[in-house]
C-alpha cells in the first residue's frame, strides 16, 4: 500500500474525531472565505468612491453661485494656469446662459412657473412694476421660466446638474467645437415639437438640434447643452467661464491641489472640494475593511492552530506505530508524507464544506457588517450632531457607497483560499510528524 493511500485511509480511522475536525476546520475556512470576499468587495467599492467623487474640485468666480451672487467671471487664461499645477489631471470648463422665450429665443419654456416660480421671481426683484393706483405691486405681465443653456467642454450628466444622461435620439454635440448645434432635453423637445435636425434661434443665430437627452428629472430635461465656445460667442462672453470642475490625480492629493489652485487664482475664485464628502462616504467602508481584515487573520490563524494541534495529537498517539514503520525500513520522509496526506484529507473535507458555507453566507454576513458599521457611525449623535451629518451623507453619495454592496465571487479567490488551506495543512502536519519521525525505533519500543 502506498504511503499516500495509507495517509488518506488513516484520516477515517476515528470517525468521531474526523467529523469534529472537519466541522471545526469548515467553520474556520468558511469564515476566512467570507472575510476575504468582504475585504475584496469593500476594497473595490472604496476605489470606486475615490474615483467618483473623492478627487473632484469645483472652481467658480468668487461670490457667484450659478446665476446668484456677483463677481467677475473666470477666463480661459485662468484655467490654463490651473492645468499646469501639480496633481491636476483634468479641467472641464462650462459657461451658463439664460434665454428668455420670445425675447432671446424661439423656444418656449417647458416648465410652468407655478406658485414657486412666481414667488422666487417676485422675491428676486423681477416683478413687473405696479400699474398706476396699484400699491400692491402686482404683476401685470406674464412670467415665464428662462431656458437654461449649458456651454460645456465635455458632455456629461453634471452639465445639467443630473446624475445620469441618456440620449433618446441623435448624439452628443462635439463639445470641443464651435458649431451652432445643441442637445436638448426631452421636456423641451416635446414642448417645442423638436426632433434631431430641427432648428431654433439663439438670439439671431439659427441652432440645429444634434441630440435629445433624458437626464432623469424635469428641470434638467428642460435645458440645453451646447459647446462652450458656441455659448461664449452667442452670449457675447468671449473667453469667459462660469464654473470649472478640476480632477485631482488621487484623493490623497486633493488638499494639495486645492491649496495650489487657491494660491494660483487668489481672491478671484471660490475653490471647493468634495474631500469631506468622500471621507465620510468611505468611513463606514473602512470600518468594514478593518473588521474583515482582522477576522480573516483570526480565521487563518485559528485554522493553522487547529490543524497543528490535531496533527500533533494524532502523531503522538501513533508514536509506537511510527517506531514500527521505521523498524521495517520506512524513511523519515515517507512517514512525514503519510501524515501530510492525512492532514490534507481532513483539511480538504473541511475546505469543501467551508467553501460551500462561505459562498452561502458571504452576502448575509456582508450585509450584517454594513448594518453594524452604519449603526456605529450614526449612534450617539444628538440633534444637529455627527449622527445627522452622517445621515445626510448616507442620503447622498455616502449612502450609495453602501448600497447594493454584493460580494463578488471569483475563481481566483477560491483558488487562493484552497491554496492557503493546503499550505496550512502541510505545514501544520509536517512539523510534528518530522519531530516524532526522528526518534529511534528502539527508544520508542523501550518507552512503550
């Protein structure tokens, strides 16, 4: 009988012990697999969050926010200076304009003013002067919502303050060009009976519809996207910029990039980063990552210790058997191989059960970790404190960072897990077997 076959059969000599060791190893391997999957999943999500919001910096004219406030616009020269700064990997500029229906454009607004529009209009000082004898200042002319035009250097959902942008027909304009073309939202297209190839006026210039988009909300779908150079020309704002989105090369370099931009532009610009938002969004993920890492180390250590102690006990019980094998000519290597084969058999059975359990429990355990991490982050904060602040983050991108967090199971992870289990089995059994195998047969027999 070969040494390996004898080792495999020895694994089943004591049924109760075999079952107990298999269950314990299965628990250890299953926990290790769950923690490994959780760790890999969270690491991938952290990287996604960092790439999505963590490295974005918003630059706008000092004192201005869209069409509110005041101040002087930024220029292309300002952005060219920013592009050369350290840690700045991208700069996307935009210029906004408002078109009043009938006066500035042939388009009709797709948004009805309603109570809110008329209230904001009167509060903003846009109310029509009161007629003679009317002290209330009531408006006598019809108010319409202006049509928002976004001149962009890159067509994205952010151009219309949305989170998604899908073209229902046509295609996006060439944002780097100067053609008199535009993409319009579905609401605006329906209101004005426009389709791809239709035209409308921007001042005295005819503009052709290149594409029709759906941004997921009525306000964005009532807007217009055009190349920034075209808007600069048609709105008589040559070289001017309303806002710029700066992308840092890494989230860790955002503070340095913000400092450099502020130093370069001075008091002419307001510079705001999403560093705090990103940090708060990543915080619960980092908690899960830490728990998963420590649990993974603990599970692997427990598996190694269990294997070592089990094999140590088995080897010591068979001390006499080892002496007999050596007396009939078995080498130390063959004895070690026999016990390694037995340990690998036990570990393999535990690994099969553990892998199945790990795959079944990976997502429930990950969900539990998410719930625990979220509760920990929000517990203990009173009104207006850190809890409410975190709740606001969870309502935004921070919450999205924990949403739909599913463990991704790949063959590479399973192979790594099985390889780790086999290494633990080999090392945990070879060491005690080698120590006992070095004992002389005469000493073993005399001791017995």
